[in-house]
């Protein structure tokens, strides 16, 4: 599986959000796309963080989210991988950081894909079917 890279397993139909987007708008994007998190990008489209449903739920349970922007809740300095990063490295990053999704970036830190747990499971299933 070492020859498998992020490019081979990542989803490329990605939705991103920006720092000044309203949290409720970002949450609606997640609901419509049936996803649990959004990469947060700068005005120059560089990855700067990630916003998850968990971030929103924790905030809502404490103080609500109606008046908040993504900038108030997102996790900065996200764990990320590059398109040519190998499969074991991606799994280790996700496991070591206890995360369910990892944005995939190009050489300019632009988000080009995302790997989520179900992508890992699918890749493992494909691998075991071949042996």
C-alpha cells in the first residue's frame, strides 16, 4: 500500500469556507453536501484551518452560533497532507492526531482534495480484494 498516494484516494469534489462566512451558512453547506467538516481557506485560497460539525455543536451547546463567523470557531494550523504523500503516512497522521479528515494540498497550500475515514476504508477494501 506504500505505492498508493493521497492522489489515488482523495475526494476532489470539495467544498471550502472562508473565515468571515457565517457559521450557520457553513453548517448549511455541510448539511447539503452531507459532510462533517470544511477546509477554511484564506482570500488567496490557501488552507488556514478546518471547521467541523463537532466545533459547531460544542459552540452551540455552550453559547450558540447565530452571530458567529467561521473565524470564531475553526481550528487553525490543520494537519494536512500533500498529493504525493503515501497511504501509510496519511493513516498515521490521522491516527496520531485523532482526526477523521485530512485536507490534501498542492505545493502552494491550495486545497485540491480531502481524505476522510471512508476513503481509507474503501482503499483498504480495494487492496484486500486484490490479494
